[in-house]
C-alpha cells in the first residue's frame, strides 16, 4: 500500500503514515520544495485520506555546496515545502537535517483516521474503469530541458521539438508535480472508488501492476490511453524509447492518482475534478477478468496534453 495503516490502541482510530525523499530535479528551489511536499502527501491521498495532521521535513545538504549557496537555496526550498503543506491544510512541525555528499529532500506525512476516512486499495471489480488525474511525461520533460545545454543530446531531439516546446513542457511538468492530489482524494469518496495508487517512480505500468497484484478479486487492468505532456511522446520516440514512456515504465515524480472507479461514476468524477481544479482527468483503461496483472495494449492512444497550445496559457 502507499501508506502504512496502524490500528491504534485508542478505539476505532488508525495511524496512516508515509515517508518519501528524492534528489532535486528542477532548478527552482521554491518549486522543488512544493514538489517534494506534494509528493510526500500523495501517498496519503492515494489511500483516500484528505486531511494530514502533521508533516516532518527530511533534508540533507550537500557538502559540495558553498556556505553562500546553502544559505540562499535551503531556506527557499523549506519555504516551498511549508507553503505546499499549508495549501494542504497541514503544517510542518519538525524534521531532520544532515550533511551529505548529495542533496536530498523529503518528508513524513501523518494522519490519525477513523476507518471511513481511508479507502483500501484492493476492491476493484470487473467492469470498473481506470482514471488518471495527471498527465505522464515529467521525467522526459525534465531531462529534455537539461539537454538544452548538452549539444550532443539536444541533437538527438531537435528535429522533433523546438527549444520553446521543451521550455513549455518543463514548466507544465513543474506545475503538475507541485499540484496536490487532495481534491482527487476527496472525490474518491464521493464517487465510490474501489482503490487507488499514485504514479511515481515505477511509472504507470509499474504502479498499475502493483495495484493489480493486491486485488481481492480475480481481475486484470488493461490500459488503452496514455495522456502525455505535449511533445514528450515525440521526444521519447526520437530517443529510441530510452525513457520507456509509451511502455509505461518511465518514472514519474509526484504524478497523478490512478483510480479504479465504477464505470457509471467515472465520467462524473472527471467532470467534477475539472470543475474544481481546472485540470483534466482521463479514463485510461478498464478492469476485466484476469490474474491480477496489468498491461498496456500494443498501440495505446496517446493523448497530447494540452490538446493544443493557447497563447499565454500554460495548459
């Protein structure tokens, strides 16, 4: 499961808790703090938990940074983390900081819940559909942005994308990663979700497979559609599937929730989340009779997100 659930000795309550950390992946320290916080909270949201009671921050400062770099960058990262926590209706009350050769950022999110406040992830039934709440392609976007300064790598992709395409995709990825999955978690209750996970380091197929494996019923997940940040599928193809984006193996950071929903509720879920957040969700697959595995069909439909660029608008 995405979070550990521990029944407390005080009647009817459980401790729902998760921890996560990773290396910096964007060049804006404030956004990096927000992305980290959103990523930590995402594991609670995947369990349908909408209220986090407390957060801790985990930070390792690199011993390769100068004192000045550290004194400027670290407070900005911490501010981004704190602001995202406040946006989630929680606060950071402590944590741990150490010196390390590499910088890592992460945290711990904790919630004390009654049993009706979380949704176990193992109740998918034949006929459900799979909904994804954020587009794929964050890793490809971040890498291709870094390649703007690496001529030998940029030469591999410059025939399929412009510099402007890459910069825009990077901005889209950054804002997508910093977005909380909290509204999606709230709507899981409203629309009777049968289970969910968040899409992060194992990629879409990895997380879909993990979710399928733990189901109570003999079901299989089949994915037909891949919503991908615009132009990232073209980059992935130009790199000879170096990223595995179309195969569902490309890691994501702070990705969307993958939710098994009753077919008759899914369209309303997607409509509702777009109304509240202003961002799309997609029905990407189905739950059929199977042996607790997940697969992507041979030629999945790639949905470019956004469908077309509008001047002055990111999405």
